[in-house]
C-alpha cells in the first residue's frame, strides 16, 4: 500500500507523473499538475511547474509565481527566492539574487522586500 505524510491536512501525491495534494478522504484537493511539490508549512508550499519554482497557498493559488529557480516559504508572509542556479557548464557561481523577508512580487524580475 501507499503511505502519505499529511501536513496542514494535505499530503503530496503523484498521479500520471504529476504531483498534487490529497485531502484526508484521499481526493485531490489541489490537482496533480506540478512537476514536483514540497510539504505544506504555515499553509504555504513550494511547487515546481514547467521547471520553475513558486509558492502556493492551501487553496492551490500561486502567491509567488512559478518563475524562479527556488522559492522556499518559511512563514505565512516570508520566503527565500533564488532567481538563478549555479552554472553547470562552467562550474562557476554566477551572481545570484537572494530576496529574504516579507515579499510582494510585482513581476518576474522585481520584488519588493520589507
């Protein structure tokens, strides 16, 4: 049988190669449309859609769009957003933009952090 770890009353589950979240009744509460998902903490979860990371709320709505290399929530109103990955071809670390604190995303390239 399968076992699922519930977090905020939702459990990550894969169906037909895509990830979503099951409720305690075993039904998809958040549809299985994601490449990968993280567990919910404080009603927030990191998800990967089309190779890009974002953050959803417990209803499945994006609160940080899936436009980043990583978007890691650590509170209801805070996240660490990483815009680029290490360069694999040169093995050098390119300039990275780390945004830390409360967030408001205005578009894919700009965030206001308070």
